[in-house]
């Protein structure tokens, strides 16, 4: 549903304590004193500060469109570190003949000149549009004459035919804010689920019915004062999951009769199975029957059938990088072009699996980049991807044919986001998604000293599991950039880099290297780190404040680094590095460092094992301690002296 006429009554699933009265949608006049401010009182190191921010959404009862009004006033303290504020991008969405339009753009840069405030308006000629993809066009412009101390101000209005979902707004941004407000107004015969997540409560709120725009409206108005900038933490999949944010999705309409949309997951399931771009496509069983590869139906076990069908779909079709839980051009077009979006590929996979007599159903998910599903507020707009499930015995198994590297229960990292909504024909189930298969990374360097005192050798980097999928996707996206990362990460001259997928699905890169900077000479001694360029330079778990959020990894993993160094003829090692092993009581995290001389070779191996893909925040001190031990161990040096 894209347009709604005479829309109205809204609902919300949150409770707030009473707050003070506040006049909303009334931007204060520009204050010259803001130009003299030297730093933010909320965060003295902040490069910018929001002085006033207002986001206003309302449904126009005359034409049923969604009006989105934005007003920002921002103080710039350090323009070199506030690049995100120096230009403005307004995304405009389109789908077929329906498209958003922007109007009433006003933008200024204020500076203090000779003790007086001088406003410079953004020139119309500086605005331009760019086509990001077939659904999005972006209007862009840069603010002129921005200096340290400037204040920028802009406002605009977007008219949208897409009234089903109100865009998600981050209340907590990276920039501190003196005042932020969110307003949603809707007329009287449609209900919206207002999805409020996060830890912050507004200082001001109004949730009431009142006369607005000449008719009866339901309004939600939240005002926040003195918000500090959100501080993210390392090892978080998506910090949006922990920020305070607001969005809304259509719940129901009540014109001549009550019509429910996203009142429950069961209702969402029913509507999707009635939808021409989801349920109707799944009914096209003839397409699955006609394209079933020969011999698959003759296989004896269900797991063999599922694996064979998955490999056929995975190999035959290419993902066009568009997500979505509904098809765009349809399954028939997919079969013609061999290219489609996530729904087209994986819904066809479900159709094929069902045609083979398997219990297969679509699983709707929200990818890592899209944020976690809020189960308390059923809404389809929070779901942006569909994969396939097959029930073999008592267990559900997961498949995603959009990735050429995936296999049964081995999904791309983007898919592992906690939960999925399983839509069988007769019921809805919530499926817990945990990446139970560990990944491995093997880094191996074989080196010797050259006659000129430099070091040369070979290096290999082999990844398995989720690591292999991530590496292959990065390589496919930009081969040259992928190869360049080795030199950027290690500051070593690598040549003859060869990257490829091995027969077992692992991804391996091999190369040669040389360096003049790995050995220091002090008199007759040569000092070097036997880990060469593979040593851990710092403790990534270096957070000094108390950990707030869980610790997330792509998967449980083992990372093994091995260096084999040929000791130059006529030299001996003065003192061997100290071996070390540390492990948590529950055996969840383990690190070991071992150095051993074998004839004229020194072998040094460090191994890090992390059993689970994620941990509660209480594990942070253990990670910090173990990573500290690892950093200290891997930065040991040895002295080579002549016999």
C-alpha cells in the first residue's frame, strides 16, 4: 500500500512518564551569540554541535501523501573533523511511477564578520542530483564559506507517496544536540505502530488527539534536550541497534471497515502470501517443475536433494545486490535473465525445494546493516531480506543462494543477525539464528635473510567459513583494492599476489615479499621480532570506560599465525622468546605463543581461539587481558649473534 487518503488514529507500544509542556515545531530565531561559542558544553572535544533539530512527519488528509519536514541548525567547531555536516544529501525514493519530490530548500552559512553575523545563502547552481540506484536519487549541495565557528542552517520538505512506513530517525547521533524533536501527525482513521527503541526518554512529550490542519489528528511529539553524542564501541555489528530511534509502520485503516496491516506477525504473513510479489510467485509451481535438473528427484536422501537443488540455484543465478522480501521483476524474468534480487533467487529456491517434496519455507530477516528485528512491534518494513529454510528431521537448515560461497547453514556474514521470521503457509515461527560453524584464518610466512641484510620470503593468507566469504566478496568488489590492503596493513612490499577459491571453498592469497626494515643492527648483533610483520601491534580491547554493549564477532574462530625463519649461517639466537598460554576458566577464549628452534630454522606460532560468535559485555575484561598478553608475547624480540 503506497497511498492512503484521510488517514488517522495512531497507536504506540511505549510508555513514558509525564513530561513538561513544550511548544513544538517552533524553531527559535537565529541567535548571533551562537557564532561566538568556542566549544560544546556537552562534549568539549566535539567538532560540531546540533543547536536545533526538528523532524516533522504528517499525512496530508487532502491528498493522502506523507510530508516530511526537516530543520537543522548546527554549530561547527572544527570543520576538518565535521565533514559530514559540510554538505547535505537528501535521498528521494521512487518505485515505478511513484516518486518522492523535494521542495522549499533553504540553506545558509552564518559567520561572524567584523562583529556582525553575516548569512551566505546556498546558491541554487551548487545543487545537483545523482542517481544512486534505480530506486534512489540524491539531491546534494555543499555549504559555502564554512569556517571554524560557523553555524550552518537548512530546511526542506519532501512529499512522498509511500505512506506505509515512516522513515526511521536516529535520536542519538554521533553529534551532541542541545535540542532534538520528533513529530508524527496522522488524521483519524489509520493506526500506526510507533516503534521506539533505545534507552533515552524525552524531556517533553505530547501523545494526544487534537484538531490539526482542519481535522481530527493523532499526534506524537517528543522533545529531547542536552543529548551527548553517541559513543560507539569496537566489536559491534551495527551500533544503530543500541541508539535511541523512532520509526512507524501502518497498523490498520478504518474507512468503511477496519483493515489490519501489521497488527501481528500472523497478519503480516497472511498479507505477504496474498501479495502478488510474494505469495503469488510461490504458487507458480510449474516454473519449478519445468526447471528441475535431471536426476535430482531420483536422489534418495532429503539432504542430498536439498544440497543438489541449492547448488543448482546458487550456480545458475546471480544476485543483482538488491535486497527485499518481495520480487521486483518476478521469477519468470529471473529464469530469462539469470539475474534477480534476493527475494527472486531465494523464493525460487523455496519453490524448487517444495517441488522436490521437501518441507521448505521462506525465512524473512533483517540483515546486519539494516538493524535488529523488534519483535514487540511487528512490521515488515524492518525486514529487508529473505532466505530459505528446509526442515530435515527435527532441525531447520538455512540456505542463501545469493552468495556463491555459502552452503548449508553457512550464510554470508550479513545474514547473521539474531532472529528470523519463518513464514510457512499455516503459521509464523521465530527462528533463532546463531552461526554455529567456526571460521579459521591461517597466516603463514616463510622467510630468510638476504645477502644485503634484508628479509624476503613467501606469505599465504587462507580463510575458511565466514571469513572466506567476506574475503571473496571483497576481492570480487575491487580486486586491486583487495590486493593493496596487504601493503597498507603490513607496510611490506608484496609482489606476485595470487588470490583464488580452493576446491573445498576456502579462499587463499599467496604472494612474495621483501623488506629492509625488519632487522636492526646494533654492533655485531641483529635484533628482530621473529613474528616479522605478523605481530599484534596493539590491544584492540583498549576501552577504558565500562563496556556497555555485547561483543559481536562474525563467528567463533581460530586465527593461527606461523612464521618459519631460516637462521643465517654462522649466527645463533642469543635467547629464545618466552612461550605463553592463557585460557579462560570456561575454555571460551584461548591464546598461545610458542617459539621452537628446529635445526637452522626458528618456528614461531601464535594461536587465538574464540569459541562463540558473540559474548555478553561481562566478558570484556577477559578479552582485554588475553589480548594484552597476546600483544606482549608477539612483540618479543630476539638477538642474532655470530658464533
